[in-house]
C-alpha cells in the first residue's frame, strides 16, 4: 500500500482549502490498523453503518416510483456504496475491508437481537405482536441472501475501485465510482434475488426485478457523483492522505493485516 502525504489539494475538482488549517485530533483505538483513527474517519464509518442498518430495517416496505415497484431501502441503501467508494478512495482497501466486516457483524447482531425480541412472549395487553413480526421478522433464507449479497457486493465495489485508481493514476474519479458500483450492485442484486426468491417467483420476473433494482441503484450513484467528489476532496485535504493500494493484499479475510 502506498500513502501520499502532501499539501492539501487545490485542484478545480476539489476546491480550495486553507493549508494552515490544523487536522482534527486523532481518536486512538487500541489495536487499530494504523494505531489511531481521525474523527473524520469515525464519522464516515458511523454514516456507513447507519445507512446499512436502516436500509435493512425498512427494506420490507415496497414503494411505487413511476409505476415501478421498489423496496423503500432504495432511498438509503445506495448511500452505503457511495460511502464505500469514499472509504476506499481516501483511506484505501485495507480500511474499507475492516469497515465492511464491522458492518457485517453489526448487521448480524441486529438480526439476532430482533429475532430474540420477536421470540420473547408479549405482554398480555400487547396487541401488536403479529405486526411486529411482519415488519421486523426476517426469514432465514432472506437473512442468508442479504448477508452474502452484502459481502460480495461491498468487497467487489472496493476491489474494483482500488484497482482502477492504480490503473488511472488517481484521475477520473467518476469512472471508478460508477464502474465499481455497476459491477458491485449487479452482483449484490443478482445474489440477493437469486438466493432469496429462486423457485418462489418465475425466473423471468426475478430477472426483471433485478435489472430494475440494478439500474435504479446505478443511476443513484451517478447522480451523487458531485457529492462524492466534494466529500473525497474535503477528506483528502483535511486528512492529508491519498492511499494507492499498490502493495495491498486483497484477500477479504485479512482483516487485521
């Protein structure tokens, strides 16, 4: 992995930042990858986890947009991919890998806690047990589909972006974010739909649903490109770091490398 510590960026893509602004203090965490995380990194991780967990909770509600039926998670779930782009682009694949596994653990923990809450006997006067189960309950098959699709999609997104960054020499950020999202979202959507609903709905209908979801999520990413540019530029300037994963081992299981 190669780090580039330089003066704050002043290119037209990222705007101008005061080079005399002092970086925020480090938040030291025992056993951290780099022996300390900046408050900005912590905030990005918090936003990533929030978007991921909220999207899984609200996914059960279906909405109609322009005649298309989509999960309400479409509002927030693509944000996790945008933040994943920011993590890899600024901090590199190693830190993104750690955050992806943290997200997986948090997601699994939420599912287990909700399952435990559903299994607990309701109070005699509580009349909403069935509604509670309907809204928050997750079938084992759906849970498996969600977790597998998340891991494959997020790691594919981070890997493709990191490799393209090296190939392009750090130029044309939009090509990396859009390309990585197209590949990762296709894998995510196909795996989730296939594992969760294969044999339940006709194959043609599943393909149609997958393509609509994939197209909507990719368009979301493309429209958010200006925001991605602004956030990436701000973080690179404040953190003074721009990671190129030239020597990184891309094994997704090397969490503490």
